[in-house]
């Protein structure tokens, strides 16, 4: 695993237990984003299809699997995450939902999957902004493109825009933590962790450039919440 990916994964090892709760505070509309992702994928692939989905960065809640499985009873999943504690969290959620038999869990990177593996769709939710530098971002998107069938959809979601470029949004983010019971000291810690540990693409245009450079076309934004944005794009033929 590349050093940048090792660092990005290791910071989640200690946060796995709190991820389900904290992610829903950090992202207003966490469940709505996942539900819309599921609806878009079902609309593209067909609810009755037997599609194979690659869920990159699946650890924590496994929400991509839990939500899409409610619509599509025959879809099967390969869930990949470099953080074992995070992957264990997703595995536990999937087990509670009775979906274990439909999911192949893999600890590691997308690049570690067999070269001949092919999928009908993929998701990359809450991952890209944790990878430092454009090279690491390009690498994971290229690895996804290489494992998707031509014409297959990708759902990409994560923070975009440098945090300092939107001071009002940053202040509103702090107020959201206060809304959920954090005091000033806790807010400072949470914001400091985010600012130190994440490097979002600089803008919506930068996200589109990354997608296009990796071989994805026709990207459409379908969800936005403060710094967060979500797109559905298509693997070029």
C-alpha cells in the first residue's frame, strides 16, 4: 500500500467505533445521499438485474450495501477497504441485515483486486477527500475505471472545495456539531481533525477533471450539502 493510502487508512482504525454516528453529524443528509445513490443505480441497472457492484471504501457502516440491497434483491457486492477495523464495522452491519451471503469483503485497495475482475457498477463515497494529492485521487479513480464494464455507472461522493475557501460553510459546520451537543472545545478538536487530515479536490470543476482523466464521462451532480457533493458518472466505452 502506498504511504499516502496507509496514512489515510490508519486514521480510521481508531475511529471505526464512532464512525456511524459521527459521519451522520459531519454530513447533513448522510442517509439521503445514500438513498439517492441507490435509486440512481437501480434506475440505471434495473432492480431485477443480477449486477455485480464494487464498493470502494466500504468500511464503517456498509451503508451503500444496506441501502441498495433494499431495492435490488439479486445484486452482489465486493466490499473493499484498507482499514480492517472499518471493514469489520461494515461486515457487522451487513450481518445484522442478513446480507452476508451477497457480499465478498476484501481488506486492501481496489488495485489489489484481481486484474480480470469486472463489475457492473461501483461506488466511492466519503473516500476521495481523504487521499492526499491529485496523484492518489487519480490512481483510485483509474483503478475503478479499469475494473468496470464499459458504460457502467460510478457513484462518487465526498467533500470538494478547500475548506478555507468557504468560511461561511466552515462556520456552519461548526454550528452543526454544536447543534448535536458538542461544546466549543470539542468543536475545535473535530474541525482541527478535519482540516489536518483531509484534502478535498479544489472545486466541482476539479472533481470533473479527475473523473474525465480516469475515463469517466457524463458526470451529473445529484446531491450537495455544504462541502459535500455527489455525482453519478459513466465508464467510457
